[in-house]
């Protein structure tokens, strides 16, 4: 009995199958790559509308984090500073009041239109994080953001994923310091930081949640 399909059909089917399979893999890979949220990557460093150097302001000049991010001790979020905060130093007849690098700041102050800063450290909408609770407990900015005072352009240094948070909640002592030192980013403990943290945890009866409802509400 004569064959219904020529022998070459086997080769054609194999090649077609391989092409379709590779195409499917490539499609999935491309989708994953282009849909992946870069804001959760360590190293994420967007370009900001105004070239603000944390190394200069927080590091060399010693400006306290709280001066600009004024809500960290009393609210869940760390506020982006209002333009007026910038103008306190860079207003008329003050520091670099005519610098072209600060033109957008002056425009913002004159028009009332906020500076479009790009948020760097972002958590998913389903994650609850409270800055007030952490800072008042003695968790420094350094623990989650790294040495911001050494960054000319801020980038995301820590992964800020669930594993990162749980690791700290299960063993918080290394990340706990006296609450008045949480924004002193260059603080150097005079003994084992774990001992200091353990003492503060005992004094404040700190018990970070490790159950789902602690962060997912």
C-alpha cells in the first residue's frame, strides 16, 4: 500500500515542532523580561528630574534624613520633601540661588507644581509597611536603604522582598539600635550590635510578626 504522506513529512513535522517550541519559549521569555518590574531590582537607579546628591547633603553637610523625610517618625510613609523644604536653603540670596541645575526647583516654587521625583523604593500594593513602627523600634534607614549618605545618586541596595523582611523579623537584633540614632547613618557601635539590639528588644518587648497578617492586611 502506497504511503499517504511522503517520507519528507517526518522531517518537516520535526522542524516545524522545533520552531514552534522555540517560538513559544522565546515568547514567554520576552514577556517575562519586558513585564518584569524593574523597581524591585537591587541596583534600580532611575534618573531624577533634579540632580540631588545625598552624599553631599546627608553625608558631607550632615543634613538629617528627618529634615526632608519629615513623616518617618509619625506616619507609615516617608514623605517626599516639599519644594519649600529645598527653598529653605536654595531660595533667593541663599545657597546657589541661580544655579541652572536648580531651575526646576525654582519653577516648582513659583508655580506650585510639584517636582516629579521618581520613587525608588516601592513595595507591592498588597504589602503593608509602616516607617513609624520600624524607626521607633530602632530600625535604621541603613537596614533597608543602605548608606544613603554615601550615594550621589540613590539606588535600591537591598532586595526588599519577603525573604529579606522575614530574615529581619526572625532575627531583628542585628538591625536594632537606639531610636535616637536611626538616622545617624554613619553610627559605629562600641560593641557587638547584636548585644545592643537584644537589650533594646528586651526593654521594649519587641516582637516582630512573622505570620502573613503582619504584612498582608
